[in-house]
C-alpha cells in the first residue's frame, strides 16, 4: 500500500512554482518539498484545503492510493 502525491502535476497545470505555492498557502518551501515528495507521514486538513484552494482542485487531484 502506498500513497501517490500528484502535486507536481497540478502545479505544472496551474503554472505555479513551489516557492509561489508555499507562499500562497503559508508554509515554508522546505515543508512544501517534504509534502510533495511524499516524505511526510501526514498532512493537515487545513494545509490540504489551502492547497486545493490555491490550485483550484479537489483532494483527489493531489493524492492517490495504490495497493502496490
């Protein structure tokens, strides 16, 4: 079982850099990097909501589950 983080895809579609996105959602670029590179063990709902608002998307656009 694993989670797949598709934030890079949405960022590319919205033409937004990691630094710009981090600033919009109020976290450091380092913390955004940890989250988007699937290195975090958890993500706060408030952070997920901020990401969805900034990227104009749904949580399912950002996160995926695979049984592999």
